[in-house]
C-alpha cells in the first residue's frame, strides 16, 4: 500500500490516470486516509457533484493481510446528502484486493466532459479506464452479472446501480461479497451519487499475481492475530449472538428496552417486533435452505451475515441487517420478513442506503403517500426509485428532502441524514452520537447501544443523562480509529470487554508496521481523524446549532418511558473537548 | 396600531384569539416588527412548519396614513425555504386596512390539531376565526372570487393558493390590489407554506368604520408628504421610467450591461431580450386595451404596475415584474411575453414566488426535464405545481431542492433561495448583497443595481471590486429601515439622489410620531433590524460559510465581460462590521 492512484475524469483530452507514491499520506488507511485527503484537498464549499469534490477509496491499515476481520473498505468525499465530510465503509472483498494491489487510495477527481460511462480495471499491471455505455442504468445485480462475463469470478467488483447514475442523494456503492453478490454497501451519505457524478459505473479489482501484505514482524503478527481471534470467539456478542442471529438479534432487545422506533418514532415498542426478530429470521433462513451464518469477506471469524431465501428456496438477498429490518419493518409498521427481504434486495440492486430508504418510506407514510403497514405500497415506492420517476427521485433523495417536498414536520434526520434504528429518547447515549458525529445521524459513529443496552464496556443507564457525553466521546474516538484499521467495527464488543483482545489488536498493528502501538496511539489516531473531519465541517459552515436532534425529540415524550431527549446543548457542545 | 393579535391555532379546545396592547414592541412596524418578534419569540431551530414557528403580519410604521407609498405589508417567520429568518413584503391593500384597524401585528402561532381550513375575519369589532373547508385547494383567483361573494369588495384579502396548503417551499401569500385581484405577493421564502401549516387559508380585513391614522403633527405631515411626492415625481426613475414601463424597463438595461443572466446563468446577454423588454411590454399592453401604468395600492404615486391582456383584450395578469419576465423568460431561453404573462398568472393563482418558480424551471431545463426555450413545456411544468403531482411538488419546493432531486450541480441559490435577475459576476455589488443578506439571495435586500448600473446614489463600477461592500452595506441598512416604514422600496431612487426628498421622508416619520427623526435614526433602525436578523440566523446555525455565492460564480467567467465574482471571502465578512 505504497501507491495512490488519481483518476482525473476532467483531464484535458479525456480522463487521465496518475499513480504516485503515497507521500504525505503514508501510514494512513481507511477512514483516516479518506477523511484526511478530503479535508486537505476538497474545497469545503465545493458542490458535492462538481469537479471540486473527490471520491477517495481506501483499504484499511491492515487490509490485505492475513489478519482476521480486516476487510473493511472506506469511501470518503463531501457528502451530497449531508454537506459534511463523509466516510462510509463496507465489507466485501474490495478492501483486501485493493490493498494487495498496493493501493493506499484510489481517488476519483474532476468532472467528466462527456456523458460516457466508464469502468475502471485495476490489476497488477496497472489501471485501465474504459468507456462502457452498455452498462448504463443497469442495477447492481445485472451490472455485476454482466461484468462477471468479462472479468470472471476471481476479482472484486464495486458498482453503482441506477440510483448512483441518477446521482440520487441516498445512492450507495456496492461491493461484492465472496460469492460475487453486490450486497455489501458503502451506504450512507450518497457516496454512490459522487461516483455517478464522476461517470464511473464500476471498479474491477483483480489481485491475481499479488500476495498477502507481509507484516514487518511475521511471527508476532501471527501470534497477535491468533489471540485476537480467540478473543472474538469467546465474547458472547461476537462468538455467539452475531454468528447465530446476525445484527437482527437486536430487534427483540431494542423492543424490550422500549427503544425501538415504531411508525416514524411515535412509540418505542412495536407489537409486530417478534415477527421481525433475528431469532425468527434465522429460523426461516435455515428452514428455507439459506443460511443464518455467513461472512461478508474472507477472513471474517464473526460471520454475522446469512442468506435469505424465499419460500421456494430461491435466493432473495443476503440476511438483512437489523437497521434494515427496522427501517423497512417497524419504522413503517410492516411486520413481514419477506417484505423486508424483498426491499433489502431492491435497495441493494438499485443501490440505495437501506436506512435512508426505509426511513424515507416512513416519512412518506406520514405524508399520506401510502398508509403505515402497506407492504405492497412500500415495494411500489422503492420500485419508483429504481425507475427514476419524479416520485422515485424524491424518495431516493432521502428523508430530509422527502419531508420538505411533502411538507412533513416529523422528519428524523440530523444534518439531513436519517436516524437509524434506536430512539434517542429512551437511549440518551446514542442521541449524543446522532447529534454530534461529523457524519450526520449515524449509529456506527459511536455505538452507545453497546454500553447503554448491551452492557458491553460498562453500564451507562440509557434513561439518564449522566455519563452519556463521555460514553459517546470515547466511542467516537475509538470508532474513528477502528474505521482506519480496516477492521470490522464489531471487534469493538470484544476489545471493550477484554483487555487482552485490545492488546492483541495493538500487537497486530504494531507487529505489522514494526512499531510499538499503545492504547494512547489508538486514541491519538481517532482524535486526529475526528479533528480533521470537524475542521472540514466547520469550514463547510457547520456549527453547534447543527449538532442537535430534530425538535420533536425534545418536545415529545415517547412511550413506554415517556421521556424526551434530555442532554442539554451545553453538554452536547463538550463532546469534542478533549 | 396599538394592538397585537395572537391567533393560537394549537389552543386547547381549538384555536384561540388573544388581543393585547403592543407592549414591548411599541413603535415598531413592518420588517422591524416581524423580524424582532421572530428573533425574540421563535426557537432558532424550530421546524418552520411546526408549532414553534410564528407567522407575523405587520403593516409599516406609516401604513394606514394619508402618506403616499405607505402600502407595504411585511410578513415574517422562520423560512421553510432558507431556514433563516424571513421578511417578505408586498403591496396591495392589506397594509393600509390592517393599520387602520389598529393592529401593529397579527401573529399566527401554534399548530392546528385538526385538518380544518380556517378563515380569519378582522373588522372594527374584533377578530373571528371560522372553519371553511369549502375553500380547500382553491387557488388564489377562485378563492378570492368565492370570498368576495361573502365579504364583498370593500375589504382586503390575503390568501394562499394550493401551493400554500400543500406547504410547498416556494409558496407565497397573495394580497389583493385595489381591484381585488390577488396579484401582490409576499413571494419569497415560502411564507405561504407557513400560513398553510397554520391551517389559515384566508385573512379578510374590513376597515369599514375606521379612519386614516392621524399624525401627531398633521400640518407638518401634510407638508412633508407633499414635498415627498414632488421628489418622487421629479426623479427620472420614479417619475418617468417606472410609471411608463414598470420594472421591466430593466430588461434592455441589464442586457446592455451584460448582466442579464441567460439560460441558467450561462451568459450575460440574451438575444431575445428586446422581445421581452418593458418597452415592448408597455406597447403591447396599451395596444390590447390593458394598461402600462397602475398602482398596486391606493396612495401610490409611482404606478409601476399595469394590466396585461391577451390578444382578445381579456385580462391575463397584472403587468409582470422585470424579475418575473427574466425568470420565466431569458433565464429559460423563452422570449415570448404572452408565455411569461401566462406563467405570471399561474404563479399568482397557485400562489408561488415567480422568481423561485422561474429559476426552478431553468434548473429543471438544465436537468433535461424539458429543453431550454420550451414554452409549452414551461407552462406544463408550472401546471404540475398547481396539481400537486410529485413532479409539481419537486418544482414547487424551489431551485435548491429541484437541483438536488435531479442531480444538477448548476443551481443559482444562496441559502437555498434562488438568485434574482442580475448576474453577480458583471455586477459585483449585487453579488455582495446576494451572498450576505440575512434573507437568502435577494435583490431587494440591498439593491446595488441602483448604483452599479442605474447610477442612482452615486456611481460604483459594477465590474470592479472597489466600493461594493460599502455600497451593499449601506443599501442593506437603508432597506431594512425602509421596509419597516411601510414605504415602497422604490422611494429609494429619489431619496438616494435628492437630499430634500430624504428630508421629507424623515419629516413624515417625525411629524407622524411627534418626534425629530434624523438620518442617523434611520441608520440606527436599519442596523437594529439587521442585527436581530443576523443574531437569529447565527443561532439557527448560519455562519460566514453561508454568506457565499455558489462555487460556479467563482470558477466560471461569464460573457461578455468574461469575469468571475471577485469579492474575497474576507471582504464579504466585513459587510456587517459597523
């Protein structure tokens, strides 16, 4: 990972490819790489779809090695959805392949001068950019199927669906999983629209002839990795819950905690919750010949995913995540897993963020476009997004714009990004993260659910204000660092509870780079990333006034705890005081 | 004007009306009243369509008197379009009638608990709020026609069309002119959506039994008014240009200056400009039995309006303003006055801002929804807005949202409000106003065209950077004061060039209130208003980063002067240093 490739789509006489040494960005990876490049090189007032924005694709610091869990790929840019800096990461095979090819970052720059659609092929011999208008408006599954005919099955694909080509603000970038399904998405913030604006439909990465990235201290690395894997396997979340039921194990847990946002955040318990649960989902998947345990990339030892088949045993989609089951399920008053799975497939195929899409459908229900609980209606609406009709374009623009276009007041967004599947009133800690993260409302940015609800890394009462700011602060710092390593965020459960597993992670980083890595170094890395992001956002015009939840969370108590969001503005403004 | 009426639409057991003394807001009027009430009482992060927002309606300080030009009505709120504080003012009869009824402000508050549509009747005996669902989705012309059947012709009407009921972000509030046509609009910033969110379809003001507001010093007032009128009559702009050709006299002037934004700001000269000119328009109006000279309210001595008839001599609309002729004309590559007049009527009827609507159609043309120059297409698109189709809702949400929904980079907005009819690259002074005004892009907020192009109040070279910040600053201060008096802004031409006419205005204000009023007092008033507005916006999250033009004005020189916007960020940030 000593190279950076810059693809200038606005080059004189057509796009140009320039490969240089990593230079000033040496040692960075993942989110640290994308955020620091964007903060350094992108004008903070750039139009997200214009020549001045850049799409930075970066494997993590440990991606492409023999280490477990190192398959996350970060994509960064100025977000067309939020206007903030954005880092969106996904699993799948891309990070490993790109890292082995030696690229610390691939940067898409400039603005195309024609309407041509390009594909970018990267292998050991270099980078080739080719016009391929035959891919136009193909959604992700057919696009990958077509590309596989040309490039085969031993490569990784990154593609955008029709949503990305149409530059819809909820457009994602799909990464293929080990079985070449375009199911792992850099979902949030409209990164797919930026790829679409660059005129790039697909990136094909082929690491034939390349090897695993070698650690500086191979033995120490192997030993650390072994201990790290042991830690993951013995933790109840990463060793039992996630492998058996996936993230959707959370449906019952959140419903029991009264923190499951139901029908556009009107109540915290959903009567239909048990029908959507991870337990019900896993049972159905196994019964139909799918699978409740599956890894999104090689080297995953958690295997939180699965395969969801229909009643006839035919593949529908990968196991929908908890947030997807929630956004298309309880948030919309829909308690049917088959409907959710169909919508998950449609989102993946069209190439839109499942959280943004589901929340948007709920807002449209609030507007009266369809009724809450209307399963066929929800499918029809997402289909409109794929067709690119005016209604589909509205919905594909996300919850904030859908709320504005339909005159809806009740729109659960922060910085114009939809809130995920946890109500911030009964779970105050996640509200701190939603409000203050640099990314717009995002649970992964500082997953306070771990400590508020799952009691991982301690126990902070979700209903009280005490300790929430500190909790969110520490999680946001840790997450920014983990997102830079290429590690899946789910390792956090084990490293928060097991000092020896955290030490194993430090040893993996240290032995790979031939340095000594301490907890302080990890904290410093996280702060460095957050500071760069905060600084970009500040220059883009974001202030403390944007680090707030929508007013209804302050004014409207939610059952069953009948509580509003209670963290004061003054407290929120101390999150980044360190 | 010693009373304030508060209409709480969310009152327990239904809406409540409370009339109190003006109290702490005594002495304020127009924009000073609306902005200071909004800044004082509205939570800066309130949802614009929610219970926490307020719609403040206020006649000017001299409205309802025998003084000339005192018929402007201010409407203020937190804008659903811009998110900033908003003051939008209009002519018509409403200000005079409301002032004579003694109301310094009527404030619509709270959020309705039902879907009922209300009308508000105000006369000498008080205020009556009545459910009238028979008005639902009537556009402004039919709504006023229906109301005239009930309330007659000796009242003033304020109404919203279907756009306001649908809470579209470009929705206006219509005020009737002396002939009861709903042609004078509080257009900018979506104030009609806020009225719609309050569930109020119409306000009927009946001043039967009331008298002109009496000055404290009647003789001095009469004398000052006479001198004031003399000044207006002898100035070439207010005494000749505007009466003869209306504001559309500017088409040829701006085209000749190379500052006429053509086809979504691609060039500064429009070949079809002469066909849209005020001279051509006046000739056509007179030929068809309309009129090129008409006042929007009684007491107007400028008479900048007119009546536009079709080829058969039937009324189409009032004389379209320059900015309307531009937005629906040259901006869209349409050089046909009849098309523009039809669109002007449709905008007035549906109840949308003509600037926002026209600019939005141009952005939709850029997106390829229809072609530039497509007259029938433009009419079809505005018709969709009236029908409330998904496409119509997108367009009715304004240029910024239309740009986002269709993935267009080239969107001429500041703070999400469409730029009016003057390119800021060849006319740098107006660019300073667009960027920095508290209102989102707005020409009236500091009409630098006066001095940059018309050479009124001095001569500041429009192509140079020197003097533009000071010019815009002084104009913004003066405008904020004038907008508080109830005076039509067009008096500015005369008072900028004629010290005796400015003195006459001071004497009108002084004699009416029985005080001595100096130029310094006017400046202090303007600064007070702007400070309240800036403070609200700051609390709402607006920063220097929002006081900028879209990037393409900095990156893309425009013919014929081949110049970009050149005022530096540092200079822009000094506009409010006083």
